[in-house]
């Protein structure tokens, strides 16, 4: 048995071009850690979490992070914090699958 949840979940994520696949790594009463795999050309649509802070941790590749009207390419390893209510999203503008987690805390009531 291993305590590491990443390797098992990552092995199951192989999105096609333009597709997003996800897995939940941690779900509790006060935190959600979700794993995202974006195929080439895929996008996580901009959205917000009015009651929660959302943190992206880029694990593989380069993710184009969108935050309000800004965008920035973030290479692995990288961390981006989206404060409560900030509109954010992600795009894969590369030819490879990109992997990142999103941690949401606290969970909305």
C-alpha cells in the first residue's frame, strides 16, 4: 500500500486532443484536491469560487493560466493562487498533455 494518491490516478488520465480528464485526489469536509489532465488544445473554462481560495500546482508540462484579464504560461513545477472570487481557468497550448492539481479550500457551504 502507498500513501501517494498521485501515481495511481495519473496513470488513468490520458486525454485526447481538446479533452479534459479529472480525478479527485482528496475530498474532505474542508478541502478538495482535484487532478486535471488537459490534452493538447484543451481548456478549463474560466470560472470563480466566491467562497474559496483555489490553488493550481503545475506538475507536468506548461499550462497557460488565465486569471481575470491576465494570462501566463506556468511551467512545472509551478504554483498559482487564485483568491476568493477571482475568475480563473487554464489552457493547454502545447502538443503534450499537461497535468496540474487544483486545491479548493474551504469547500463552499
